[in-house]
C-alpha cells in the first residue's frame, strides 16, 4: 500500500503487484485524488508540492499530462492518475490517454484509493466529509456509477477485487487515531453495487479472537479466492507483525505467524498470488534501515518464508511472478532500479533512467521485458519512461490525453 516518501499502498491484479514508497502505503494506499484540477495533490502518501502539474485535459485536441501513478495491464491497455487528480484510460499504449474522470455534483468529492482490475473494470473511493462512496465503471470509464457506503468513516485503506463481482475494502472508522486504527470490513458480491459490513474492529483493543484488533495500523486487505484473504499492518507496541487470515470470506480473522528477520519489527502489506499456490507478501523494516523483506508462499498461504532484508530496496516493488520482480532503490545520491529472479533474496542494479532524473516515483512491469517508470527530474518536472528489455535500457515516453 503513503504519508511520507516510504508509505505507499500495494496495488495488484492478475499476477502483477505494485507498492510505491514502502512505508505507506502499499501498494499503500493512500492515493488521495482531487477530482478537479488542484495544483499538486496531497494524497497523504507522498509530497508533491514541488511538482507543477500540467493542464487538465479539456474537450478538444490532446494535451500533455503529468502522470502520478500508472497501472498497465499489457503494452496497450491500462490506467493512470495525473498529478491534478484526473483518471486516465488507454487502449493505445502509454503515449495516448483518454480522460475518463468521474463527473460528480456539488459538493465536490475527494477521490482517494483506486483499484483497476482489467481494461473495463475499476473502482475509486470518493469522500465528502465523513461520507464515503465507491464509484465503479464496467465500461473502461465511459460511464461511472456511485454506491454510498452505509456508514461514515475517515477513509478507505484499500479496495481488493478478485473478479468483476467479488471485492472487499477496509474503512477507517471515525475513531481512528495514530497507531490505533479500527477498521470496518466491507464486501460485495455484485461488483460494488451493494456493500455489506461483515466485521468491525472498533470495539476495543481487546477484540475477540475472531475479530481484527483495533490497536494497530492497517495497511491493506487482499484475497486470493472468495473465501481466503488477509489483513496486514503494523503494531508499534508489539513484537509480532500484524498479519491476520480469514477462511470464511472475511467474517472472522485469526492471527497468522510470520518469522521476523532477526526479531526486527516489520510492517506488512497485502499479499498477491500468481496462482493458487504461489504468492508474495511484502514487508518493510520499521527501523532506520527501512529495508524490504519479501515473504513467499508455495502452499497457498498456509506458510510463509522471508528473505534477508535489503536496505537498498526501500520503496516501490513490482513482481510479475513469485520469483521475478523489480524495485526502486534509493540513497542520498541517486535513485536506481533493481531486479531479482529469486524472490528478493538477491537484487541486481540496472541502468539509470537518465542523468536528469532526481527521483523515481513509480514503477510497474507487466512481463519479463515490458515495464514503465515515472520519475521527477532535477527541473521539478515529471517524465514517463518505458523499457522493453527488462529494465536494461529506458526510453522517454511523451504522454498526452484527450477527453
């Protein structure tokens, strides 16, 4: 699943996983999107105040756009969010986009967490004060439908869909505070037309054994089937990670054991599965190193094994299989991209994007060869790069959008 440079939510679908700025977020969430042009958008996950967004697309010829996040499904089809809070969709690759931002009446809502399942289906959270709605499209953004949640809250941590009908979300309740984040779990079986509250962790810090505890931070929810899922997070006052499993579609939850790296506390993020057995669970050390740990499972999530933390990998990771992935690594001098072929046990540094790059903000690969990176330059502009050789080389992509 981001309140600082390290906090971004995981975003994943169809064997792809993306977590931007590991201290969260996830992959994360999360991405607070303003519907109307509002300069630089403060999504609670990253500080973009130094970025100057390009004009919001208006009807007529294409205009240049500045991308904040990207979620491609393949080389041609995908979604993106701009720095001024617009939602974009493409069927022609990452150079040409269509502005499909939902149109809402007054008062203007604030758009936050988004999830993109495929080329047609997407869901976005909208909020006015403590009233939360989920906007959904089944037509690639040609039209949107709104479904208000039946209870109020402080915001949606993240949304997870495993197919066009079955989804879950975590809603922060009105009593959420720092390091104490009671959440309500909602599910839908009709694509988000109706959402039903199936669990509420707001009772007390001493929640029952079958409920989520209230006294810790929640980072995400992820399901691999209609019954089996996990909730992740961080408990600052405990020496065990926040990692809860459900086998009944989210109605009850039990703590699942993870081995900590040298007993160092970690913040966990929602797992992603590439088939019924193989999946990864990202985690981040919460000490000064901010190193990344990749847990893997090969038995459907019954057991997880973690690797040695790597302090070079401190933000976005993108995996296309349980073994193959890429990551952003940062230090005081430069921002680099790394790759792994062994589930994060070892990482290899790839070529830099360019001499004018100040920081890499977002990263996604959809195959062993095809990937994209969004970077800010030393001139405080934003640029999209594409690789077709697994990250060995990168080319600039000029992005434009029309309504």
